[in-house]
C-alpha cells in the first residue's frame, strides 16, 4: 500500500512539473510587439523632460523642480532597473528618479499607444547618449 501511494505521488509530481514547464515555455515564446520603436517613443515623449541627448531639462516644472533629470550618465543596468521599476509601478524600489512623476508620465505614454520594451529603451538610451 505504501509503495503504491509513493508511486502515485511520484507520477503526480512529474505530471505537475511537466504542466508547469509547458506553461513557462509558452510564456517564454510569447513576444509582445509594440506599435512604435523605442527611438520614436523617446523622441516624441521622453525628450520633453530628459532632453534630446538624455542630458535632462533644467527648466523648472510647476513644483519648482527641474523638468527632468539627466539619464545619459547611467550605466545600462541602472537604466534597465529604473525604467522597469517605473513601468511596474515602483515595485523594485529603485532610486535616482522622481518615480511618482515618471509612473504618472508612463501611464500617459501608454494611453497614447506608445508602450515600449523596457530593456530596448534602456539599450537605446545607453547606446546613443551615454557619457562617461
């Protein structure tokens, strides 16, 4: 009896694991496509606050703070973390930007149909604007 129970548990575990791995494989194969390139999104939305070359905009906003910080001085991994954090509503608790404002701005960007891949946006900014 004990042997039978162990065999059933073993088979059940294998079936459960097989089911989970196929779900994971399916999710990994799903690729989201975006309407606009990250370059288009940056030049039409992000440039207003972060500048043409990621240098930031020092002009003051309604709260008396600079409109947008420089992002051309961040390493690729920092950009990826910050941009992903903003897109996910601040779940990673990264620092270095005014996340409340950026989370609000991201929602406006998304409503305009300009959603983007966070890694590709970080790579675009880093590859085109990074200054040591």
